[in-house]
C-alpha cells in the first residue's frame, strides 16, 4: 500500500511538472472572465517563470491526490477480482471509486492551486498555506460535488481504456505505452470535460469580481448554455487535449517503470 502511494504520487508530479505551461493555458481558456488568455500574453506581461506559477501548489495537490487514486485503485481491484470477472467492468468500477475518494479528500488543494495559478502580479495569496488561511472554508469546497462525479468518471474511463488498449496491442515498447496513456487520457476527458468546466466555474466564484455567481450545478449549466451555447461546455477543450494526453501518457509510463523498479528491488 505504501509503495503504491509513493508510485502514484511520483507519477503525478513528474507528468504535471512537464505539462505545467499547457495546464496554465487550459485554466485560462476555460474561464472567459479571467484575463491573459494566451501563453504569449502571459510571457509578455509576467515572464517565462510564470508558466510554472502554481506548479508547486499543483504538485502538493497532485502527490496526495494521485497517491490515493492509484493506491485505492490497486487495493479495490485486488479485493474485487474474485467477484468481478470482466476486466473492463472491474477497472471501471475500481477507477471510479479511486477517483471519487481521492478528489473528496484533496479538493481544498484543488481550489488553492486554481487560485494561485490564475492570480496576476498583484498576488492576493503568497502560497498554499496563505491561500488556505484566506479563502473561506465554504469557498474552498465550491464545485466539490461536481468534481467528485467528474473525476470519478474520468478515473474509471482512464484505467479501463489504458488497460484495454494494452491487452489489445500486447506491446510493451515505449511508444506503445505512451500511445495507450495518451489515448486513455484524451478519450476520458472527451467524455467528462463538461463536468470539469462546470466545476471550475463553480470553484472560481469569489476569485474575482468579474466571475459570475451561480446557484449550484444546475444554475451554472443553465447560465453557460444561455450565454455561451453548447460550445460553452467545451471551452478550452483543445488546450486540454494537448495537456491531458501527454500528462496521462507520462504518468502511466512513470508508474509502470516504478513498479518494475520496486519489484526488482523486492520492495
């Protein structure tokens, strides 16, 4: 269990650090109320280092989130194998449980990461601890319910897709593993993306005066559809593809190699 926690956390940190500039661009494109919506604008106004602004916070969030996610997935799968024979159903159900659980536990870090990434030079928050202290408790959990549903579904589809492709390809080469991870990530986000966007809109209430207020999930969906149409639910999806595919590919590749390493070390 401890090894699985470590493997999942390291896989998350490595993958998210590599794609951090793309993630920043994705966050800004999802929210038309936040300024500096292109990477070139960010570079001109705040410099190269800003591309990784909030990445330290993201790593603090990602490590426990993906540690719990991977460890819970492995644990529930181990105990469920004798009851569920179909591998796709097994991976999906265990992935949903792991995604739901990990998001529920680490959600306040998700909110602080978003706020720290999107704030401008006039920093309102100086770091994770400062943000956790200043952001009202209720605001920390805005969008949490939608996040648990969305990430639960994403995690379930991701694990199912990844292991299904590996069973079909039966190729352990570097390229094949990366392809399986990238496909799994982008296929999962294609299905669950609207939940992620709605969650982010709910989460950002109170971040800035320009961000509208919503009366819950259904009110948020209604206003997005009314003001932006069906396309509004997919705002920033192209940037998300560019980020999610590589991130999940690197994450699974790192996890598999760490599994081999620890197995060889007999840990």
